[in-house]
């Protein structure tokens, strides 16, 4: 049995005061949620305060990115050690980092390894562009990204991570993938892992992300391969994020 996960990626939104107010509103709204793992991923400047606010609740905390080195002369970066002091999760390889900040399959793999080494749970993002989808390359692109991200990891290590399938054309566009299409691609991703590690693939959680809202979450959650959602825009508001968490 794979425990469903609902994670909110706030991206570059909300100040410290806005973010802490949001989670204070969120806590009572999701406190009775059962059989679902919940996390919020605020900007790095908010992690410390939000960790304090979340103490003793059923909401986990994640960073949106990190470097792979433990420390050093990398101005502007945050390290896995810094993240590990505050968070349980870290999003790695989000398409916005790949598109705008030079993230590559190779850096994704380095970051995934660094996260696992420190006991952080990486939420590894993969997904195709609209051009790639229209050219029939969805599976090929996801396969390349997944294999690169998991390169040199053992079955034991892969069992600890989470993959998020986020088709780029569905992110922030209101144009979500149909639940059947998302299920098919996520099933395909599971088969890729199965080829090498059959049992691990059955344990591996794979989320869908891309315009998930309170009114479409249950469609995704009914699908056999989809183990939860990575939510952008709809995770910024306590009521709408709680409605997604409480989808049942
Ligand atoms: P939206 O839910 O705003 O489409 O964003 C999805 C996403 O990129 C989550 O990481």
C-alpha cells in the first residue's frame, strides 16, 4: 500500500508573514486528514519560521531546491545540510528550474543522491513540454529524465524517493492532463523502474502535478497509478489546499 501524498509547491510566492499566516490557517483544516501525507514547500526564507509553526502537526515541510554540495563557495545557494536541519522533503528538478535556471538531468541526479545521503526525501519532477507531447515523445522524455535522476541509486534508495510527473503544458495553465492520460504516463514511469527493481516500483510513490484543484483532485486520486499530487497555485490558499488534502 502506497500512502497518498499531497504536497504544495508555493514557488516564489508569499512573504514570511503571509506564509506563516497561511499555515496557521491550514493546520486546523487538515488536522483530521487520515491516510494522507501532507507537505508544504515554501520559499527558503520561510522554512525556519514555518518549521516552528508546524511543530507537532501532521504537515511536513519541504524546500523547493538545493545545491548538492554540503557547503562551499556557491553564492546564493542553500545546501542539503541546511535543508535537512529544517525539512523532511526537497523538490528536485522542477521544470521551472530546468527551464529558467539551467538544471540538467545530471545536476538532478547529483541533488537526488545528496538528498538521500542525508535522509531527505526528494520529490523528483519529470515531464514533457507541449512540443514534445505533440511529437509523441512523452514517454521517451520521461524515461530519459527518470533514468538520469535515478542513475547509480540502489533499490533501497529509490524506495525512499517520490517522483512527480508534471507535464509542463499543464503547469499554471488551467489545462490539466486528463486523469486517464496522467495515469497512463505515471504507469509508464512505474514500468521503467519495474524493469530494474520490480518490488521497489510497487512501493514508489508517483504524484501528478499540473493545474490540480479542489474540483479535479478526486478524479486523479481514483486512478490506480497516481499516488497523490504536487500542487502549485491552489496550494497558496489554506481553504483550497485543505480541500485538496481532504479529497475523500
Ligand atoms: P500548478 O498547480 O499551479 O499548475 O503548478 C503545478 C506545479 O508546478 C507544482 O510543482
